């Protein structure tokens, strides 16, 4: 058969959510709790958001070297003892001569391409923990790397 169409599924989900929202006993307390939950999600996820900078080297019409930089959003998806893995758009790494990441506290680290998928247009880059640690000692001794929605609190603090 044809299976379920995405449009039909969306309509069904919209109806279920709409019905539940209408039947929910909204109170000031419920709204405050919902607002607090959204705020906590934001505060926790904010630590995982980074900027991935792609540098491309080229020459102008007069053969003078020029450097262009593009900035892209990224999110820390995993941290282990040797590296922090960052998910970003594949366009961030396409044709880049070098890559850097800027964390929420302003500290930076070089990253290298780990993997990319042209179909999903996503890429994973890796920052070495040793480099992050070395730079943090100079730039920001309280630097924290937080992966998004970590089940066990794998926050690495230097």
C-alpha cells in the first residue's frame, strides 16, 4: 500500500494535541510550572550551543591572499575524555580550509571534520579535550563543556 502520508499524520497529531490543550485544566500554577520547565530546558541547552567557524583561503583578482570566514550554529552532542563532538550543518565544513569552534563563554578551539552526510546535510566535527583544557587554563579557568541532554552528567570542567 501507499502507507501513511506525512500530511495525514501531521493533521492527526495536530488534532490530538489541540484536543488535549482544550481539555487541560489550565491554572496559574500550571502555567508557571510550564514556564519554569521551558526556562530550565533553555538554560540547560544554552550551554550546548556553539558557533562553528569555517575559514576558506583564496586569492583576489590581483593574486593577493584573502581569507573568508563563515559562521554556523553547532551543538555539542557528546563529550568523552579525548574529544567533544559537535553536530553542525554540512555547509559549515564544505570546502573549508580550517575549522574552529567558539563556546558560549567565548573560548575557542580548533576542530576537525569527523564525519559528514550529504543526504541529511549534517556533519560532526571534533574538538580535542587536551586543546580545550590548554586554552581554558589561559582564557577561562571555569570553562564547562555540556553535551545536549546528557543522561549522565558528562560535564567536563577545567
